[in-house]
C-alpha cells in the first residue's frame, strides 16, 4: 500500500475525512493509518463523540485505538453546548497533549451547534494549526469542511433546496464534504451545494474510504472512492430560477473519481494517478469485507 505522509512539524496537521462505516474488525486500514499518523505507539488521542446519540460510542472507539496500540486515548464528555461552554482547564489540557482528534458519526449539527464559538473549538483549531491530526468519520467528516452540508436528501439529480448548508469547523476551508456518498446516492445533493457557490471543491467520500489532506495534496485510502467535483468552471446554472421541485441545469462541471492510491492536487485542481500501478492492485486485494450493518450505526 502506498505510504501516505504524516504531518510536518512546522505546519497544520493532517486532515482525514472518512466516509463512514470504516472497517473496524479486519485490517482496519483507515483507523490504523490515523493512529500511525498521530505517532503510533506514542499517539495521544482525543475522541469527540458529540455527534452520536449512543453514549458508548466514544468508549468503543477508544477500545479500538488501544487495540491499535495508541499510547493514550481520552474521550471528551461534550454532549451539549452547555458542556462545551463549561469545559474546564482539565478538559482543555487533554488537547494540549493530544497528537490526534477523532470525531465520530451521528449528526454534524450536534457538533457545530455545541462547539461553535467556544473556547473548546478555539483550542482544537489552535492545536490543529500546531500539528495535531484531525479526523472525522461520517458526520465528523462533514463537520471538517468550512461550508458544511447539514442535511439533505439523496438522488443523482441536483434540485433546488435539496440540501441545507451551515458553517462547519473549517479544517478544510476550500472543500464541501459529503459522506456515505455512493451507498446513499448523494451526488445530487453535493451538486446542489456547489450550485449555491461553485468555488469550493466537492468531495463525495464512499464508506470505508478516507480523503487524507496533507497541505495541498489529497490522498485516497480505503476500499471505496472519492468523487471530486470541480464546479469552478461552471458556465451556466439556473439554480436561482427553477422551482424547488425542478432539476437544476449545471454546465461546465469537472469530475474526478479517485480510488486508493490516487492523489489530488488541491491547488491546481488536478487528479493524479497512483505512484505505481502495482500499489493500486495491492490495495484492492487487501480491501476489507464490509462489516454487518447495525440498527443504529456508530459511525
């Protein structure tokens, strides 16, 4: 498998946006990479499970990261905005020693409505600028972007008001992230989001797949794909004129479909093939089997 670099000490940490339902029982490629990027046996991890309605979610991820030989794992006890506002120095100190933050799945609005504008959010941002890795799965991935998809419907066709937007946490300021992309048929809502503002890149991330952003380069890891939609060259759209039940015309869109080992130059908006073809073949042969669905997913 292609080696994906860890963060340089002199710049912001890696950003890992995971499409949800990452493998937790076999090779655990994505979770293992997160731990390794955070320092491997020296990793000090903090889990933010605010998005989830399941109280055991944070502890379940903590167990997984200990199995992957992280040195220390703490779970932030932040369920509501009141919790975030009341975060004491002991809670903030957990972040000072953290090499990685992991945000679980659930509802992205629970994350942003609880953390937005708090000392806790400021501490996370500051630590990320100092090199702390930030990862999020499912809702946690959506919250990573600055222009966040807060909710919407599935379907392949963009339609007015198909999606609602909100301000995210801003770790990836020039992208819009959508998760569970292929499984939940979300191309239409990502296109609709870009019709509102074509400037950001759209990232549609499949389940058990991660878009790993290292500076200006995005790497793909996992068994699925990342669909990159570039609408900056959009030459025509009638998004402002159609009825909410009608499809939106969008002309001039560029689309790249990246599988494991592929890269994307974010500054040049250019997709790049794997460094070596055999890397991709090896990654495909190692793709984990999909774990069974649960009644309520904790990713």
